[in-house]
C-alpha cells in the first residue's frame, strides 16, 4: 500500500464519458484525512503513517481515543473516528498535514475495500447459489442443502462445508476500480461501477 484515503459512500449515479457512453459510478466522499502519527523503522520496525477520517466531538471521544490522539490533537485540532495505517507512504509528511482526494488522478485504477451489506441468516440457495431440488409435486427437496457427508467414512461433516448461515457483513475488496472523475473542491471521487457497503458506510481507497 503506497497511498490511501478513507471515505464515505454517498450513493450511485451515472455519467457520460467522452465517447458518449453512459457509465454507472459510485460517489465517494474521500477525505480529507489528517496525519495523526508517523512510524519509522528505527522505533517501530517499519515505516508508515496513521491517518484519521471523520472528526469527532470531544464529548463523544472515549478515554482510549483521547489518550491515543492527545499529541496529534494539538496540531489537527480534533479527534477522529476512523483510523488506518498506510505503510511506505511515498511522500514526506508531518503530523497535522491534510491528505485530500488530490492524491489520486482521473483514470487511475485503485483498490476499494468496504463492509458488505449484512443479509442475515440465509439458506444455501441464496448464500452460495445452490440450484436446489425438483420443483415437482411431492418433492421434499426444494431449497434444502442435500447430503452434507458420508455415513461411514469420514463419518463427519468436513470443515468448510457450505451450509446455511449468516450472509454478508464481511470485508470485501474490489481490485482495479477505475476513477472516472475527481471533484477536489467537494472532496468527491467517482468510481466506476459498484462499491461494497450501504450508503453512508466507510470505504478505503488505496493503490
């Protein structure tokens, strides 16, 4: 990871490119993020910077947040709700500096990570795309799992067997997402296609 920003998913819309083709895009409010900490190989064993996103009122910051960000607050003027580390950041920065969506360029390909929508407890047809059984009269095998193991050997259900359970709510990363446009005055990045998570969720854009 060389450069990264935290952002908030605003929603989806469509735009037209130079060739007149309609493109679906996801609008992300990327940054501004403040540099809260700088780590180096001599002290921590590796080089990285820690950045924060979404200012937090002091009355909403718990003791752990206040303790960790006490030194950086003198320069940034605020506490932050979300933090990430960015290893091997290519540029020289100082605590209190602000990183904006100007880090990225129009047409660049990036990685986007977010928490997918939680869909609750689901069966194998929806969760894994099983085809299910016959839909004929008298069939008792419509949407059930079917056989999950042998009776004699191994005589148990193998680990990792696809079974009904909780679906979604996990970190999803999409690779090679094209940046369609950047609006630095509004801190907005338009990403081609869909992005994991519901509206208002936290996303990480990095390359």
